C-alpha cells in the first residue's frame, strides 16, 4: 500500500482538494510507519527464533504482532492529527508542472519527530537485535568448537 499511495500521490494531489490531499498524506505517512514497524517486529522475531530458542511461547503472538504492527503507526498518526490536521497538506514545488505537487507533512518539526526519530529508533532496535544475534551465534560456535576439541582428545 505504501508503494501504491506513493506512486499515485502526485496525480491525486493535482485535484487540488485539501481534504483529499490530507487523506493521501495521512495514508502515505501511516503506511511508511507501518512498513518500518513491521521491519522492527521482524527483528524481534529474528531474536526470539535464534537467541531465545526454547521456552518462547507467547500467547496470541500473531495477534500481538498485528496490533503492534498496525496500531503503533495509527497512534502516531492520531497524535499528529489531534495536534493539528493542517500539518498534512500539498507541498507544491513548481507551478509550471502540476505533477510536482505532493501530499505530505508540511511542518519540518513534525516530520523529524514522527518520521526521522521513529525510523531512527527502529534502526537502533534492529541494530541491537542484530548484534545480539551475532554474539549468540558466535558464542554457540565457540562452545561447539571447544566440545569438538574435547572429544577429539
């Protein structure tokens, strides 16, 4: 959905309907955040599968992932809309080309907090999960090599 909204955004913004453009901008923002949230959930799943291999039963795991994956971005979007719906709008870059319009976040501070900071936190989480998994795999390999040497002796 992120790709569909992104690719049709310029065309949809050419209708010059403020409410329609706000809706398109909200959808674009939501699907962008949802894509990154699901990427973060994948890293958590990666961690659970490779580090916490045993005794990791989580009741209704898929339901919880779906609530987090679709709900956290919805909370961020709702907060932005509650503060001011006019943070979203049509950003015209050129009057000569009607397809240069793009429905997106108009306030820089809102963009930095609700997109850049969000993505940065997910990047940090993914990096931490990745390093933890690498260290676990390295420790497992080291233990296996020590056992192998012991049995050879």
